[in-house]
């Protein structure tokens, strides 16, 4: 904690600004890796305008960047408010924490109420590309299907038509044998589930930290407010 000790004034506590900055940088990194990562970029590039994945892909990136910048700004304002004992800076820090909290709550709710929407949209993209190549082996989508197979380390899918062998032979990585564990729809589902679980954890931590930040900035504001009329000055000790 960063504490200010003054005679007749209790020690004022603020969140560890380093942790908030680290959390903000973690969210920014996760958003960037998700947006520009090979797996997500491939699916986004081949998705149709009617598919919801591209919209989700861009929205998640911009939301993550905004949330990370808000947390970092809140940490910097809180640190400056502690050193300068400024009510204005403290109020601005509280507002940033509140803004991050109000953004994290709907995002967490959307994650649980639409848990299968992202997964379904990604698998729909793969289904579209796969069926396009199955119907027309010379389709330009063949290279995109091959890239997806190489990225997800999978090979084809179980099809009710039973005529997938030719497609897999032309689009799967050399030497890769398809079995039940390499079904691309299952691989995409497993891949996305791990990422979404990690996103849920980050959102949970962000919500907890923003509540923590709002409580402590409120305490600091009231401490500064009620001690602003004191004429006695003391020594400042940074811990």
C-alpha cells in the first residue's frame, strides 16, 4: 500500500498501483493476442458478413483496450492523488474505477448468457469453408481450409455425407492422420473453451479490483476532505 502518515490524521491506503497497471497491461495483451492471433485472424478473414463472429472479434478487442486504459489511468490518478492529497484527482480516480466496473459487469454477464454464441459462430465459419471445398475442390477456399487445418492441428470433420476423404487428402497437413481426436469442430470448441475460461477469470479479477479501488479511493477522498482544514503539517512517508 501507499500510505500517508500525518499527525492527527490516520494512514490513508490506496490500491497497489503496480497491480492495477499490471492488470491493465494483461488485459491489453490478451485483447491484442486475441485480435491478431493466427487462429482468430484466420476465422475472421474467411467469415461472411452475415456471420456474427467478425463483429464479436472487433468488439472484444476494442472493449479490452478501453478497459485496460481505464484501469491504468485509474491507477495513475490514484497514485498522484495520494502524493498530492488532491480531492479532484481522487474523484477522477474513483470515476475511472467506477467506469471500469460498469464495463466489466455487462461483459461478464454477456460471457455467461452468450457462452455458446462465439463458439457457434466460429464453427459455422469452418462449416461454410469446408462445405465450399467439398462441393468444389478447385475453390479458392481450399487454401483457407488448409490454413485452418494447420493452425488448429486438426483434419476435417465427421460428415453425414461420408465423402470427406478427398477433401481431407487435399487440405490436411502431410502425414497427419485423421481420427476422432482431430475433428476440427471439436478442436475449435476445445480451443475456444480454454480461452473463454481465461477471459472469465480476467474479468472476475478486474471486477474485484475495481470494487477494491472504489472503496479505497472513497476512503481517501473523505480523509482528505475532513482533514483539509487542519493547519498542522507533518512528515510524509512513502512505503
